[in-house]
C-alpha cells in the first residue's frame, strides 16, 4: 500500500512564517510537521510515499531528499500552482498502481495509528466503497463539521441528515483511485464534490478518532501543538 502527503498549499493564514518556508516544513516539537508524518508512516509499515508540492516546493525536496533516513522511498509530484486536493491526487494517480492508498494532509498532527489504514484498504479493495475517512470531533474553529455519522452505521451521510452527529474531516483517509479517475490531469479540482456525491451513493465509510488531532492552520494552533508536544513524555 502506498501513501500520499498533500503539501502544495500556500499557507496564507500562517504568514509571515510561510513567506519563506513551506507550511509542512514549519517546526513543531523540534522537527518539521511533515517529518512527524514520515516517521509515523515508516513505523506503520509504509515504504512508498509521494508528496505533492507547489509553493517553495524545492525546499521540501532538498530537506527530505529520497526519504532513506526514515526507511522510506519518497517520490514528488510538483505543481506549478496548487491544484487543490483532488487535482493534486489526479496528477499523481499513476503512482498508486490502481490500489487503495492512504492520503494525509501535510499540515495536521494526529496520534491516529496509521497501521489501521491497511485493514481499511483491504475492505475498500473487496467492497463497493470508494473511500474510508478518518473524522475528528468538531474543533472550535469548525463547529459545524463536514459530514454526518449515524450510530451503528459505518457509512457517512450529509451533516444535515436526521439524527446524525456531525464530525470534521481530519485530513486522513484511505481512497480508491477510481474516485478521482475521471478528473483531467493538471487542472485544479476540489475533493468535496466528489466525496459528497459518493456519500449520497453510500460509498464512503467513516471512523471517528477520539484521540489527539489538530489542524495546524494558524500560528495560534501551532503554538498549541508545541505546548502539547512539550507536555508529552520523552518516551512518546
């Protein structure tokens, strides 16, 4: 199973930090945000990872290299300008060799165990579903959430559906390439319309992560993450 880290965003809300440094390379807890991902991927058993980039992308490649220091083989998918989530995936689609893949946003931090993605991929491989999303409880900056979850049902629904608990997309999920196969390569495209259409067809599964998760979208949240990481035991 292969993985992709999305790292092409400009990081406008993180300026001026991102004026000279791409957001995934901003330090948190003594190492770049994206390095936390790489270490977690290697620990979980991943070996092949692709990273898309646009803004200051050459810094990402020069800093991370071929990934061998983490036991990984890194590939890169450069974009002249950011293609949004679905557009970036479509450009890199051949990398996944037609198999379900793990997708992660480069600007999040979570203690979700990435090894769980292998079982999720197997379920997708043998079933009709197109995606399995990891959701998180709605944070203060996103109180309305993204999707709905019903007790006792794994399939997601619209966040407005009756008796649903809304939750926020964590930026982690396992996807089938088929979800993006019809998108033209090299053109910007958002993932939300594809996901909402698949949810309406009951083709999207969801898991709620009750552990730590944070979207590092502002300097204030970066400071909160640093406080959290400083509070963790050294063994962790």
